[in-house]
C-alpha cells in the first residue's frame, strides 16, 4: 500500500511538472508570437529624394496619437488615381521604392504606408495598430485632395489583411492583394507545420474581410511562393468571387514570395492598372 501511494505521488508530481512545463511553453509562444509575425527594419530609410525621385516624406497622426512618417509620390498633374500600399511584415519603405517607381511610371500617385515600429516610426506593431495606421494613411490622402473614389488599396502578404480590413470600412475604387493568405493561423501552420493559430495574439483574417467588401479585386500570386502557399491566395480569390464583382486572379510564373517579378514586376503593375480601370480610377496614360 505504501509503495502504491508513493507511486501515485510520483505520478502526480510528474503530471504537475509536465503541465507546468507546457504552460510555460505556451506562455512563451504567446508572449513572443508578435516577434515571429512582425519583422520590422527599425532603421531610418535613405533620403526619399535618393530612393524615390519626385516623392516627398510626409507625416500623419493615428487615432491613438502616433505620428508616422511615410513616402508620398503625387499623381501626375491633372490626375488623381493613387495607390495606397500596405506593406508586408518585413523591411521598411525604402525596400518598396521600386514598387512605387513602377506604379508612378504607370500613371499613379503612390503613398507608401510605413507602419508603427517600422522605418524609424514610433510604436509597436499589432493587428489593431496596423489598421489604425492604414486609416490614418487614407485620411491623409483624402485630406490632401485625393478623392476616395480614386484610391486603390494594394496589400502585400500580411498587408493584404490590412488593405482588406480597410476596404471593408472605407471602400476604395479597387483592391489588389499580392500573395494574400486566408488567415494568419493558416499561414503560420503552412510555415511551421504545427497548428499554432490558437496561440497567436493577432488573427489577420483576410477571407472574412474580403467577404465584407464589394469592390473589384485582383489577387496576384507567385506559383513558386514558398512563404504563402498559392492555394491560400487562390482561396482568397475564391472568397472574393462569392460577391458579384470583378475578380482577377493573376499568376506570376516561377515567382517566389520576395522575387522582384512578384513585388514590383510587370504582372503586378498591370494587374493594378486593370483593376483600377474597372473601379473607375484610371491612371494617367
């Protein structure tokens, strides 16, 4: 009897140790999940005049009191069509200069949004915070004389969730989603091969946001994307097709997630032009 009692105590202690260990691991994952999701380059980018000739550094204030720097390339004289770029989870605005230059050459104005915590901006990134930043960027454009009906939202990867969320609140002329995932949990499972979704502090549900929009949509994906599986991007396009609207699905052959052909190449720019025209925000010729 005494031996059985001691055995039970050992088992109980072992179960307690295992349970505590699991709780510690779960707590660490939850605590550091955002460091896995957001990978900002916190350094200040180069001077805008060097990186993006014709553009200017601007600033706007978010609803929670942060002042964010961004780069703004105005539309050509006599035109208003402007692309609001919601970046992905890494780098800073300097790395998006080739995209802005390509869109500018296509006849658009461009606002390169810089999130909180990125590119020398104050604050720390979160799902709620990034949407606040996007709202402030849109308000800056409208306040600068760009009609809301002339704005196209372009979201890259994680930024697709930001752009889609903004579109659900403030419909643009059109919405372009480059390498979008369905939800952050799905993207994390594809990347880490484990179901970590319940432990994530942010959801970034692109499908749910897209279903709340009715504007024309273009989904651009690389068929060799090793970061966001093409099937997730195609599922976003399928969700967009649930509403009666124009939906374009553009596949960039052989392109991985951060290849120039996908981040600033001709297929992406042409997709922006085409969907903008459908939405009534035709760029300058």
